[in-house]
């Protein structure tokens, strides 16, 4: 009877279950991976190693949580005199920002003659290769014979920059990335992309990082990411201002990166079985052999910011479609070689940084525009074979990557040309009514004079036209501003006590220009730090302005001619009585003198 009941139950279960379980449609979405073997696989610790990292223990299928990561580095620091843990900030969700200071120097007395390398992982916390590679490298410094990396260099390693995003983890965070199983989120707990926050420095995390940079004054700064985008053979890509001598605001640092650092890095990666390349930004993602685009980054990004503040900075982008194991091992090789090169050529690196800090450019390039017509270089690209098919979903031909290497091809490299260029003024004047701006300047390390009493000065301000909130710009926690026109005008401006004068004759003078110039795409105006200037105060009744306008026309032939030309050229204006009266009101002394006036003054004489 018992057997009969069991058989009946099994039959009922079988009838209730579907004939065959169907996998979720998103369970296998990536192109096939290319097979890979490399010498760097020897870096992986044995399963019996008591210092095996969590990711190694998992066969690189997963990455440790924030808590497990902190526990691992704290255990390292407790066991090795090479390391100490510094908590340099706190996230909005209450997590400590952790840095590992690795040095043979006494605590609190790092040798200034040694180059200091700052490496951060997890600014986009789903792109976490740098964390697991860094943990392996720290372990090997302490226990596997690589302490010599610290003989002539010091290291500050931030394993998780975006700690809140790191814990917002899901298998669905990075749909274009192969592993680990669950990834953190790109943005912070406040939904801010930290790699758009360098110049405006809104987030507590970025403010903490600026403090860390200011404290240690690193000689080399690495920012480790993972790409999105097309498929190719290359697994480790990187870029920096000054690649092949181009687009460096800090040309000596760029030259060191290009002539000293890049060749050694590429050689080390190839020797370990990896395929290095410049960061690959194809002009046509559906046909990457048409060429790649290079150009300078703006100071919202780590590389653009580092270049502007005279800090040699390297962007690392491992290839998202490569297995996590391969990416982490390639990153390890890159980090280790970075320390070797910095140690061997540290004097030259420091000299390059010092030379760049002495620069005072006559002109400041605020933005560049892509030039995809005239190549500036070429590059041997290692493609992956592809085919196209007609997609019922998109209704167009889509690319299918086949997971097989294609034939190497020489592809053009397209650059960029200067777009908005301004003369560097002697100084900028920022009113005490803008404490948020003054705070940002201080956090960046920009030097300024603070007024002890009011001062009236002759400065150039900028009259804006058509200034509105920009609906298409990345918001990043703000309402950016779009401006149609900029017109300089000289004014006598009285700045109250506690206002600041920011001289441009300083190492961070160019960075100050990029933040304070009205036309700078990453300036405080563009990011929406001055919403008050878009609001007009007071108005003039029609029964007052109409007779006044008639007297103005009678008294000023030039004004009359300008008005008549406006009527003839703009029928909508001519038909709008209110617009006509507003035109006159704006030309009277009653009009709000601060409306659409960007109030940061430019002191022109140098």
C-alpha cells in the first residue's frame, strides 16, 4: 500500500510538472568566449594556501563582498608589517572607504624620494577586476617573495571606491560582462557615477578621494575598469593623456607614460600571455575595422582630471567579454609591472610631474571636437569574427560575434581638434555668496586669496543668452545648464569679505580654469551650480514701459534702427506686443542687472 501511494504521488507530480524545464531567456546572452591560456595562470594560489583570496578560492566565479574584502585586508595588515589600513572616508550608506598603504617606510613617514602609486578599483563597482587582482598582489608582497616591489616605491591601494554600489549586487548588473556571478552597480547609493564626479565633486566618496590625493600627492594614479562594447581578441586595454604624444595638458607626464611606462607594460602583458591594446573606442561599433577614436577626456573623468591637476593618470579597461579569471590575471600583471616601472624610473616620473606643475599655458583648451576624417595614427587590431543576421526584434541587421579570432588588420586611429579655447586670465573672482564653489576649490587643492574686507575690482563677466536647464545632459545629481550665447562685458564688481581671488599662476591654475570658465563643458556653470542667475527679479508694467519706449525711440536713432531691423527680421517678435515691450525693458536701467550674468569675474591683466 505504501509503495502504491508513492507511485501515485510520483505520477501526480509528473503530471503537474512541465515536460521539460525551459531556461530563462537571459541565462545565456553573451557571445562565445575565446579559449585562452597564459603564463599568468601561475599566479593563482593553490587551494591549500592559507592566504588564498576569496575569488581564487571560488575559481574566479565570484568576488568577495565588502565585508569579506575588508576582513581579508585587515588580516593581511595584522600579519604583515608592510601594510596598514586607512579609513579615508564614509559613504552615504555608512560604509568606511578603505585604503591599504603598502610600504617599507615607517608609518606616517613615507620617503618622499620614492614614487607613490595610487591604485583604485571599483569606481564602477560591477567592474571589480582591480580589487581581486590587488588582493592577490598584496598577498604575494607579504608572503610570496614580492616584497621587493616596495623597495623603491610606495603603494596606496583602494580596493572598493564605490562601496555602496558594490553592495547593490545582482547577476543582472552588467549584461555585457562575463563574470563574476554577481556584480555591483555602476552608481553610488545616491545614484552618482563617480567617474563623472571628479570636477564637480558632489559625492562624499569623491570628496574623500580628493582628500586622499591631496594627502599623499601620488606620482602615478591608476583607475581600473572593465569595458562594454564590441568583441575582439585584446583582453587588457588602457589609455592615458599623452598617448603617442597627443592631447596632454601635462606633456612631460604624458611623455613619461608613453615612452617609459607603455612599452614596459605592453611587454610584460604579452610575456604573460595577454593581448594589450589602447582603449578601443570604435567609430562604428558594428564594424570596428573602420577605426578607433582617441581624444582627451574632460575633467569629469579620472584621466581628464589627473591631466589637469598634473597627476599622471592611467585608465585601465579590461575586456568585458573575457572570462573573469583571464581579466583578473591580466590586471595583476599590469599592477605589478606598474610598480616595477615606477620604481625603476621614479626619478624621471617625479621630474616630469614637477615640470608640468611649472607650466602656465597662455591659452586653455576647454573642449575638443572629434575629427573622424583625417587619421592621426594606425593600430594593429586583433578582431573576432562576426556575421550579421536579420533580427525580428529590432527589425534590422544585428551583429553576431562568433568567438573565433579574425585576421589582424591595421586600422586607422582618429583624433580630435581643439574646439573652445580661451586666454588664461590673471585670476578669477568668486563671491562669498557662493560658498559651495569655494568649498570645491579648497577640496581640489586650488590656492586662493580670501578677502578680509570688501573689494571693488574691474573684471570681465559673461552675459548669457538662452540659458536653460539642459534636458539631454547627464544629470549626475544636478540639473545641468545649456547656454546658447556668451558675451563678455567689463564691470566694476564689489566682492564682499570672504570672497576669493583665484590666481592662475599656480600648479592647478589650468584646473581652476576648467572649473570656473563660463564656456567649460565641465565647469561649475554647466553643471548647474548657479541656478539663481536664471531667475529674473522684478518686472515693468506695460503702461509704464510703453511710453518710456516711445521716448527712447525718439531720443536714440541707433536704438530705433536696431528695433526696426528686429521687426523686419522676426515676424513673430513683431506680432508679440509683450515681447516688443520686453525688448525695451531690457535696455533700461530698471532691468535686473544680475539676470543671466555669470558672476565669476575674470581679471584680465597679467
